[in-house]
């Protein structure tokens, strides 16, 4: 995703709603996908996207250009989503005693099924959804939002080594899943 | 740890970096030439990398933008609301508390005002021997009580108000209003001096 122009940000900081609307349009897909990668629900992702931009609107006067706008935006997105996950965990604990946030179910209807080119893509998509949240997050930031390693480290306030380790473990896990699926497909019935 | 284990640890990054010819990966390349297992793992990682680079984005509802802007507009109205005059349900009790503090302070048994003022004058003269300070007793108490009451009133008013101090948007407005007021006072002081 390209960074929005700085004059747009300045105008939005001064309260220009049209400039803010343009900012929203240029960044909402990234925010929505990040939220979806953590929450696995279209309704939750949409709700969190709205809440994120409300927080952005409130905090915009305090934004300084030392950080990239998208890094700052994604940091707000991640924090908002993690708070929501904690709430969901607490609600789940009250209902059925589960506290594991990873037990959020994988959606049956793949939103991107129509855009998945082949069976391998579909298998990879499902394998990504089954990764732990911390791996899904870095996968989304690196491959979908196309942030660099240092940008991801700044967004998540984690060391660079940790980001690389998460990504590499995610890649290994996915390779193992794909190989297992391929062997399953290759086995004669 | 075997050479395969070491290579496997480096393989994901090697593949993600495009299987470069750099010296950093010389040992990886050397091992891949002789180990079929690691070559198979590298192939799997290549497929993963290719798939991830084409990972599709989830498509959101086209009405999402409108919903976001509606919610932000509602939020703006809430922020504007915060800056209206404090409601009477806040002013009345705050004023009552301030008046109570003022009357309590005024009715406390105090040492003789004249003695206090003389002591203050002597203390100040000791610090500034070349500039003896003339302090009028009534003025002294008036200033002391006014500062005390104002501070108490502002503090109580803010703590009882609906103003959300954690909202940086509101904080930004406070900062601009305070700096604006300070600038106007400074300008007034310069004009009258």
C-alpha cells in the first residue's frame, strides 16, 4: 500500500473531513485485512475497522511525521484488535470456560474463495488461517501490507530478530502443512 | 545440531531473500547441493513464498467507507459537545464546594494578620535586602484566597466535567486554547506596560 500524501494528512489534522475521507479510502482495505487476520470474522473486522478510524480521528492532531503514517495507523489497528481479542477471550471464558483466543473458529466460507487461483492457493489460505495469531499478523503485515521488517518491528514494538523468527517459523509451518496436504492428495485411495 | 538442522533454520530466510548468491548463504547453498531432503524442503518453501506473495486481500463491504465516516462524524459531534459550558449539575455543586472552602478558610483562627505580614516582610527583606517589599494585609489575604479558590474551582470543575482527558483531540484543543489565552494576556501586558 502506498503511503498517503503528507498534505492530505496535514489537512485531515486540521479537521478537513474530505481529506480524512480520502485517507480512509486509501487505507481501509489494509486496516480491514489486518483486523480480519486477527479476528477471523467479517463483522468483527468491520467493527474494528470503524473503531480504529475513530481512534485515528481522535489521535490525528497528535500525529508527528517522525513515524510513517501507515506504521502509526497499523499500530493503532493492532492494539485495537488485541484489546478486542482479550474481550472475546473473557466472554468465551464466561460462556464455556475456554480462554484460548486461538480457538476462534476458522470461517467456513472463505471470503476470497472466488479470487483463489487454484487448489494450492486455497490450501495455503486455509493453512494461513490455522496459524497462531502472532504469525498471521506478521504474514499479513509483510505480504499483504508489504511493510518491511523494520517497519513491522516498529509497528508491533518487537525486536527485528523476533519479527524475522516469527515469519520464518510461519513459513516452515506452512511448508509442512502444504507438504502434508500434498502427500494426502497424492496417496492412492 | 546436525548440518541439516542448521540449514533448515536458515532455509526460510534464504528462500524469502530470493536464494541469493551472497556469501552469507554460502554454507546453505553448499549443503543443498548434497542433501535431497533439504532440497525438498527448499522446494516446499519456494511454493509457500510464491503463494504468500500472491495472498489475496479480503474484500470488505463497499459501504464500509460511508459507515466509518458516519461514525467519525458522530464522534466529532461528541467532541464539540465536550466544549460546551459545563452543565448546571456540575457548576452548582462545584461552586458550592468552592464557597464552602473559602468560608472555612476565612473563619479559621489565624494569627494576627499584622504579625504574619510583618514576618513575611522580614523574610522577603532578608532575601532581597535592596528591595524592601511593602505588603498590604488586605491585599495579601485577598490574593491568597483568590488563588486558593480559583485553583480549587478549576480542579473540581475539571474532575467533575465530561471532558475526556485521555482524548488527544480534546487535549490538543486545550493546548491551543491555553496557548491562545497566554498569548492574549502577554499582548495585553505588553500594551499596558
